[in-house]
C-alpha cells in the first residue's frame, strides 16, 4: 500500500487551492496532486502515491549515492584479476536482446 | 524508468552484496518493516542472495493485513446500507471479514467501487449528492496525507455526503510494541522509506537509542534494500545503534512539512487495534474533533462493534516476525490467495502472499 513511483512532471494545471500535474511514468501519464510539493516545477521528478506527489526527488542526493557506489565497484573490480563485472553484465544483456 | 532502473542494476547489486559479505562477521537478524519491501525482497530473490549469516524477518508494515476484523465488518455493514457508495483501494476488497468480503458484497448488489485516489471518491460524492459516499481510509503515514487532503477539500467545498471509515495506523508505536517484547529477536531494522518521506525519521531516534537497534531508512528497489542491509550490518558489527538514512533522494529528517501540517489539522492520534496483534496505544489516526462530521463510524452508528479473530489464522505471528509464513500449518493448503484465511495471504503486501507468489514453500525456504 505504501507503493510510490517516481515520475516526471510534464504539465501543471489546477488552481492555487489544489495544484494538479500531469506526471509521466515511463510513457504512461497520470494526474497527480502537487499540494504537498509546492516547490515542484515542470521537469522535476516527483514520488507519487495514491494520486499525490509526496516528495520531489533530490537529483544531487541520488547522483551522489550512485557515484559513490560506482567508485567502490571500480575499486573492487580492479582487485579481481581478469574479471570485469560491469563488462560481464553488459555482455550478458547483449546476449539477452 | 529514471530513478527506478538504476536501482535494479545487477553489477551494482553484486558490489553491495560483496560488501555485505565482507562486513558481516557474525549472524544478524534484521527486520524490514514494510510489506512493499518484503515483496521486493522475495520478488528479486534478495533473501537467497544474502550471505547465510544475515537473516531477514518480515514486519507488520502491511496496513491491509493489520486492519482489524471489525473494521472490515463495519465496511461490509456500511456497504449493505441503501444509498451508500463504498469506495476503497483494490487491496481491501478480498480481505475476509467475519462473514464474507467486500467483493462478495459487491457481487450481491452493494455499490462497492475501487478508486486509485481518495480524490476520486470525493469526485464521486460531488457528482452524486443524493448518495452517501464512504471512503475506506486504510494505510500508514504514507497514505494519510492523501486521505486528510480529501477531507479538507470536502470541508472547503461543502461536500456533506462524503466520509471516511478510518483504519489508519502508525509505524513507530508498532515498532515499540515489537521491540519491547522480551522475546524480541530483532537486531536491526530497515525503516519504511515512504513512511519516512512523509513523517521524517526523528521519531525513530528514541527507539534506536532505548532498544539499542540500528534503524536504517530504506527504499524499495533491490539496490536500496541491500544498501539498507549493509548499513545495518555495519552498525551492528561496530556495536552502534542509530538512525541512518539510505533513502537520501526522497527521505529527509523532517519529512514533508506541508503534509505534516495537514495531518496535524485533520487527524488526531488515537489508540488502534491491530489485527493479530491487539490494541496498541496511540498507534493510529482518528478524525480530529473539528472534522468529526466526516467520520463514517459516527454517521452510521457503528462505534460499538467488536469481533473475535479466527484462531486458525496465524497472521498475527507472521506480522510480528515470529514465524515465517511457511511455518503456518494452513499455508498453501487450507489458506491460498484464492481462499485466504487472513489478510496476509491476500494483500499485495502480505508476507504470506509474497511467499506463495514467489514459490517459497516450506521445503524451498529450507529454514532461512
């Protein structure tokens, strides 16, 4: 029930009383209420739960967490002779498609 | 999809798994609180990828599952009244009450409608002023702001035929009930990320300190969950017990201030009965006195109803992490998603449903 999906704000409409948006979830567009994310603007990613945006995704925080992880991965992969996990995965995906 | 696919990257998942393996020197039992997290863990097989000394147990974070039987009976009673439209999220429709479920009531002619958002129920009320429209308000703190906003809008727009049947529960009091149990086996907790998006995570700090458990605010994708486990294991190995946020992109210490302000206005904290667990003080929301006119229990005079839980369903023990679903003698035999004995087998967040859907039988689980 606490399922919430990130989507991109593509249009903002509605009154000041109840700001509504069209939010794009990877090609599917739905209406979401922006009352709880007054800072959200077109192009932002918001986290939507039962028709309400409950947070704006912090792009910088997301990027930092992922790049930290990538760094750790690279350091670890260097330590493994002859095995490049990232390349392995890329090759596997090619095979799958 | 952006902000989703990155957290399912197999290479990154392997990196974190290796870090967990390298960090975990001792056996640890960690509970993920939210039912959505339980489903992700089983769907992606994370329980089977983790090293053998890390045991995940599943918590009470499925609001559908913890909604007490009498609240479902109240919904059934309301739905059977003439002139009523009962609106609900789809998850509630197949949860068994003491005499049938809402889907059966619908089949018998009751006007029961599935809505995506409480605002949809409010729209129905505006369109049909001669009917009483009742929204079955089930959920944790994540869902509460949406339902509170629907009531606030109804009050502002003067929609008098709209009300809520309240079944709102709160996470920290339930965790306190679990942690204070002398038989508690929980050593670390993955706090529910989306609940924390709304409320923030300061309320978890006294719990972490008092019961000496690391509490890690955790998301729902494989990488999020494993980062949560890693952070908890790191703290456990170092003997630390503090609240840590691993869901930085959306969860903040103070949560969502606009949502918290509306919650404080429309709802008031109240005692709540949890299905299979019992009454927990100050563990839910009721409508605040100023919004009592929107309380369906009051409108329909159903406050006094009390019902006994069936004894054969062990969902109470499952919801407290005391047994795995596969340890229940009814699992997969007398109790299946088609014929559930309890809500944990039918809700999309119930632990029993997750074990059933993702093929964890008693043999396959192998005691893990």
